[in-house]
C-alpha cells in the first residue's frame, strides 16, 4: 500500500523535522565546486573516506583553474583510496575545465546544465540544486530508495522513477531537506541490515513498521 494522502505526507515531513531539526550534507566543502567534486568521489565510497581525502586534494588544487590544469595522474594518487580513482580523476579535471569554459567558473543551477558535466548524474545534480542553489531537489541515494519503499511512498527501485514520484508528493521547498533527513534516519534507525521499528517515530506511517504492530515512539 502506498502512502499518498496529503495528511500522511505532511505528518511524515513533520516527524522527520522534529527528529532531525538540522539536516545536513555529510560531505565537507567550502566552495560550490568542491561539493560537486566531493560528490563525484563519494560514488561507491563512504562520505567519511571522502572527507579524509578532500582536504589534501583541495589544498593541492586551491582553485578551479588549478584543477583544470592538473595532471590527472597526480589527482589519481591523491584520491586513490576513494576507489575508481582513474575515472574519478579524469572526470574532476574535465569538469573543472568545462565549468571554466562553458559556465564562466560558476556551478550551474539548472539540472540540464549540471548533467552535461563529466561524471555528474541526477543524484549529484539534485544535491547541487538543493544544497548550493536552494532549489527543490530529490537526491535519490540508497537510503532514500530503501526507506521510501519501506514506508510506502514508492514501489520501485528505479532512481529516476523515485525522483519523479517524490517530486509529485513532497512539498517542493522541503524536498531537499527531506532527503537529508531520510539519510540521517537511515543511518540511525532504518538501516539496510536491520530496521529498528521499535525505536522509529515514523512507524505508524510505515508499511513495514505497521505490519509489525509497533507503537509509535518519540525522538
């Protein structure tokens, strides 16, 4: 059964806001393009690992111009521990060049333009839209795929379909923070290995939790 009523959606958003009042992106960055590159490094890699690598990377290449002129092999050495380092290094240098040549050094605020950048998919593009440009965004990561299906917001594992369906039902101005809160909830309560339904404040709105007959708890 899918959760589609306006009242249910609003209550779900409210409960997540109550539990996680300060949603945030776990990737650390100081400049717009740094989040873009950090997100590229995070593919098939933990945010914690990326955050240990990027301080060295951003110190070695302190400007977008420096990234565009970088030796790809040198970038590879710095980001090696993030995995898929050859492809990621190539994408970062190429993206820096494209940002300078086609976008005057500014990270674009339209998803169609972001998707032109090497290595940028819809997940990263939406992250940039929400966190950098404060625009409505649905960042579909593994946590959102898992939890939105468990709750009953969607019934598909297809990231593009999930993004489209959640855009239809989430308040646009709250969609980006909703995704960050779902990540926090996934790490704290609703993990892939075991859902702690007895500790979950969303249980009465959740298909998985309600089947267990749990009582609602508070954060």
